[in-house]
């Protein structure tokens, strides 16, 4: 049987770089090699991925965040098109609507190739944080980005959306609902589970036995860090006896250390250490409203760690308020602190949140999600296809 050929475009293909990368590699690691042939096209990545060739295009480092690069395929357009023509893809997978993503979708249009995309990053939610000193620009920028987003995604044939909240927002931007399919994220419950609890591991970090409030994230402004700082100060003002632990790294780390001087910063942790930290902590705090899904919230729930998060973004879809966690008014620090205090003093509700979170995590696994993805690739790649330009 002939294999389905997939050209997979992503600016960066570095495993464990962030939530988007982890999602991509969960699929990549499960490619049925007897049914599919892949070529990976990226700006930054290894020479081979899952035994398939990874073709590199020119890239530029983002000055404000040197961890990330932007691919510029137009600087090697002829050579890149040659590689694609030789590979002759049946389907194109595009990670994000970047320069590379637009290059890929133009190629797909020209050659009448169907396109699949996974909605990873809700860029429009970043504008409020990075342009807060230029408030008059914000409405125009949001309008422009929503316009570009609508044009790009309406040219795709299938878009995986991680949460109903994000699907509704994208529908409001003018992206056709018929093109979108809810496709959540999976969780490795063999790694993230309550059995990883290790009080000694935590005590070596904190040097005490106080309850621990845990925040896990890339340390970047769009994670609503200013609210996190206010929560920290409110906890201090109310003399709540808590350890405040931050796991993660990023360009805003120095700001975080300055604003939360008594917090414990652990930097980037490997998965084993992170899983133990989740299971050993007392509460998980997450005020970000820029998530498309919120992988860290699911990791915490799977680990038996009750969550207190913002009501906003895709993360809120994981939480039934008062059933398996609390959703707080996004920018109201005292709302978070009140719920932290309440949950610490309510052992029966705490146990309810633990059990409900574990049960929710058990319903989400990568095997079933990967099966959906590869079935859809086969359907799109083998069905006679007539490209219809979408306005």
C-alpha cells in the first residue's frame, strides 16, 4: 500500500522547548512508518527526526527572546520548492501562521494540496502585554492580527482547536467553524501521577514542612506575571505561611526574582523532577489567560494537585469551578488568595479536587489523539481533492 506523504512545517522542532513542541513530538514519536512518509521543514531542528529527513531553511533569532527563531524560507525559496517538488507531498501540516506557514500555504494552494494545522499559540492575547505602553495601537494591532489569522486559517482544510473557548474566539474572528475540530491535549499519566509524591524531595528544596504553592511556566510577560506578583504580595501581607515555588525559565526571570524575592526559583526542570514537584506540592497556581489549552494545568491535575487558575483562555475549559478546581477573576489577586486560603482550610473539598482532577486526566491520552490525527491525515491525503480558495 502506498504511503501518505506529509510535509510538516514548523519554525522550531526542538523537543521540550514549550507546550507546542511537546504536542508536535507526541505525534512525531507515534508516526506509523509503514503508512506514512514525512519530511520536516524548519528553521531550527536536528538533521533527522524520527528517522525522517529534516530540511532547514534560513532563520533569524528574535531579539527580544533569543530562545526562539523565525524561519525565512523566502531567502532560500527556489531550493525549498525543489525539495518539496521532489518529495511530492500528499498533505501539508503547518504549525503556525508564520513566514514559514504562509510560504507552506501558498505552496499548497498552487499545487492543490490539502492543509492541516494545530492551533498552538494564541498570539493575539499577547498584544495587551507587549504594547501596554502604546495603548492606542492595541485595537489596530488586534484587528490586523485577527484579519491575517482569518485569511490564513480559512485556507486550511482542517484545524485542530484545543478548547471550546478558543474555538468560540476564532469563530468571532471569522474563521469558519466547519474547518475547526476540538482536539484536546493528552497527558502521560505514567509520568504525572500522585504516586510521584516525595515529601523529602520537597523539603530539600524548601527546608521546611509548610504548604507549597507552585507556579510552573515559561517566565514571559504574557503569562499574566503582574497578577502573579500581586498575588505574591497579598500572600505576604496576609502572613499566609506558604512556600512559593516557581519552576520554569524565560526572559522575565530577573523581573520575577526582583518582584518575588522570597520565592524559590528552580529554573527549567527535567520531566522526572517536575512530575515529583507537582505531586509533592500542595496547590497549583496559574493566572495566565493567554493559553490555548494549558498543559501545565493538566499535568498538575494528573498529579493530584488541586488547581487555582484564571478564568480566561483555554485553561479554564479544564476546570469545573468548585468541582475539580477554582477559576478566579483573572486580574483580581485577592480572589486567588481567598481561594488559596479557603482550600487550605477545607480538607474534604481539597480531596474532592484531587480525585476529580485525576479522573479528568485519565480521560485524555496521547494514543487516542494520535490515532485521530493519523486517521485524518489518511483521509485528507488519499481523498481526491479539489482546492477551493476561501476568502
